[in-house]
C-alpha cells in the first residue's frame, strides 16, 4: 500500500474529522478533551502514519481515545436551553441527555466499543482491530452494554 502523504492526510482530516470528533465527544463527555485528542491523533498520523490506509477513521478514533484517557469525566455538566428554543429543540436535547445518561452507566471501555459500533458504524472486526481486543469481546460488550442500558432505561422510565 502506498504511503499516506500529507495531502492525503489532509483529505482524511476534512472527511473524517466531524464524525470522529462527535464519536469522541460521545465517548468522553468532554468536547475540549475530544478536540485535543483528535488533533493530537492527526499530528501523530502526520509524524508516524499508520501502516495502511484501511479504516483510518478507526485508527484516528483509537489514537485519539488513547490520548484522552485521563480526566474523561466531569461530574457537573450544564446544558443551556435558550429562551427561543422550540419544542423540537428541547425534545432533541432531552433525548441527547438521556442517551448521555445511559452511556454514563457504562465503563470507559464499554462506551468506546458501543460508540464505535453504533455511532461510527464500525464492524465488530474493525472495532476489535482498532481497540486491540478480540471480536468476541466486542460482541459480548455490545450485547451486555445494550442490555444494561435498556434495563436502566425501562426501570427509570
């Protein structure tokens, strides 16, 4: 496979940044840390590109997630609701808060796998390769995590 050039890396940045950033925010609950981690991952990719350009989004997610390991969670989060918010905006905010609450019940590793699977759309094999775990671990983690969130969602709601 050809080397990943700086120009190619720039194309990857333009294409992958929004999706990987949102996935990192979802996994870490910290926009600033997600942004820093993703920028660090892109810099690392420029210095030491991955061996191949297959699944670069997964590579970026893994590297950025590794760079955001410390201080992932903050105990207090404020979500402003503007005076001019429509009912749809408020409903969407409540939905995001509920998803965030359910994701916060998971461990960091569970959350990283669930976000990679459902949000990034990576296959179980890609997640296993990206995070350095077995495919069976990914499958079990997704199943157990979803069951836990579903159980918590039904007992609370």
